């Protein structure tokens, strides 16, 4: 099999990694509907919600892995992958906070980080730059949160399993929140360096 140069792949849309990212995006409203079902007097669908989250986590790992292995890194993929990550985190925050499984202050911390990132992306766009690529710390943070949130959802019950899920869920969410902010600070520092170099060049 011939290996193509990654540069020739950047404009492709229908690659397997991109299709995985699109499927993840389609799963966001499905997950939110499932997790909020008990709030609106519907049946408890937490099992299905957990399945959607697990599949999202698996596809998140696979799309990046396959894109690099098969030289299918694309411009669209650089947008879809972080967009899917953020939408899953936001939808999970809405669902778990509404269900009173996640305290409001954790939600506020994560939303504040998202607001900071939105400002940096806006600043980059105003200066003619595309959003920077997600760093490894950010990916690690997302993975921790995507492990932690299903466990916290599983902890909304009684018994040994729920107790263990709460312990490990909070451990992952704690690490994920810390790494999420660390990744955000690194992103801001990187943006500042780019803009400083741009101003010096002018």
C-alpha cells in the first residue's frame, strides 16, 4: 500500500477519522436526551447514555490514531475533533449539573476555561490565524473527563458499584479539571508568543 504525503490529504472531507468525528457530533444531542430523560419524568436511560459516552471516548481515541497512521490528517478534522470534545463536555456538564450529580462550582470552573479559550480563538481569528492544534495535555484532560463523567453518572445510585464509581469518577474529574486548565494556560501562552512575534515583525 502506498503511503501518501499528509500534505496531499489536508483538503479531504470523507476520511474515516472525519466520519468518526461526525458520528461523535451526532451523538451529542442523543446523549443529552438520554441523560435528561428522568428530569422530564421519562424513564431512566442512564445505561444508554453511558454507552454513548463510552463509544464517544473510543472514537475520540481512534480518529486521531487513524488520522496519523493513515496520513489522513485534514483541515476539517482539526476542527471537528476539538469541537466534538467540547460539545460532549458541555452537554455532559449540562446533563449532570441539571441532574444535581455534578456541583455547580465544577461546572463553573470548566465553563470559565471554555470562555477563556473562546476569547483566545477570537483574538487569533481577528489577527488572521486559524485555531491552534490541540496539545497533548488538552487531550489527556479530555480523556480524564470523558472517563470521569460516565463514572459520576454511574454513581447516581446505591450499592458498592455506585460508591466505587463515585470515588474513581471524582478522581478522574479532579485530574481532568486540573489538566484542562493547564492545557488552557499553555494555549494562551502559545497564542501570546505568536501575537508578540507578529507585532515585532510589523
